[in-house]
C-alpha cells in the first residue's frame, strides 16, 4: 500500500469518527471523548508495537514525541470535539480540510518540503471547494455553527505541526514505536483531565448502549486504525500529500451523520466534494514531464 492510499483510508475513518463524535458529544464533554478515543487506541496500538518489537524513541527524541503526542492526541482533539458541539459533522470535516494549506505553510516555514505549482494549485482548489461549500450552506447550519467551523480550522495548526515534525522522529525509531509513545502520552493527558473533572465517571453512569457503541468505535477505528494508517502514510510520502487527503474526510462524515443524526445533504456539499477531489488529484500526481 502506498502512502497516499493509506492516508485516504485514514481520512475516511476519521470522517466516520467525526459523525460518531457528533452523535455522542451531547452526552459527554470534549476532553472525555478524547480520552476514550485515544485511551482505547493506545490499548490496541501499544501491545502490537510491543509484540512486533518495534523500536521506541529514546532520549531527547522521546521527549519530543511525548510533546507532539500531547499536542496532537490531546489538545487537537479537545478542539476537534469542541468544534463538533457547535457545528455539523459535515461542516466540521470541511473546515478540517484546511489542513493541507496549514501543513504547506508549516512545511515551508520549517523548510521540510519543496513545492511545485501543481501541488499549490491542488491545495488551493481543495480549500476553495471547502470555503464555497461552507459559505453557501450557512443558511442550513445550526445557530452559531460558524464558531465550530473557526475552531476546527484553527485546530489544524496542531495537526500540521504534528505532520511536519513527525517524519524525522519516526525515521530514527519506528512507525509503531513513534505512534504508541505519542498516543500514550496524549491519552494520559486526556484521561487524567477527564478523571479530575469527573467527566469519565459521569460517562460511565450516563452513557446508553448506543453511546457506548459509538465511543468504542471511535476508539477502535478513529483512534487505533485511523492513526496507524496516518503514520504509515507519513513514513512513506510528504506531509502535504498526506494532509491533502484529509479533504476526503467530509464525504464519510456527511454520509454517516445523515444516517445517525439526520444532518442534511445539500448541493453545497457536492460542490465541496468536487473541489476536494480535483485538489487531491492535482496535488497527488505529477502531471506530464
């Protein structure tokens, strides 16, 4: 499997997790849901890394991986869950599609990647489709949805930094060792806060059967599987190409959210998906020499 295909599968799973988050977020809080997502994810990833004798980061690298883990697997996903308490899964996922632009800027800033006109055109085509879809669909959105859209777009800075700084750390250890250590520290931060705030205990006694199923699925598919594929992709291709596949996220999110919570599917979403698909094709292919 090449890096772009792995990233596409990861983004599709992420969109599915977004719809499930929208379904369950009313019964809990953003930090507690992050604790479930990556607590379960870590419990699945760490034994796999241990059994396969994966090389874990050491020394200063371990400290950087731990900090990146807290930034991404805790802080980013608190903002992610908070955003989905204001806006729909489809709109939140469309706003998250700003990630390629943020990653491109960070990669350029830290001199991690070189850009071609085709790559830049692909990224801005995808972002243009997202912007048009969000703007034209504002009338059908929940009151105050723009707050969630802005929170989600701003949160992409956390994920962009993770994308850009991950690869050298991963290359000095291993894909699974890097993921397990970072996710472990991120999960520990979220779980500690969720216990201290009482959110974890509250969810234990208040979740119904459907909410438990959603929380477990978020952990298995949105935590373990999605981010195994994400770091697999980061190990094999450039940060911007990986990030640009995030724009497939709204397709999965909107279809599942329509079924779970009755979110509308409008022509504006099709407009966004069209721009996204064109952008992915442009940025992920080289064109004629």
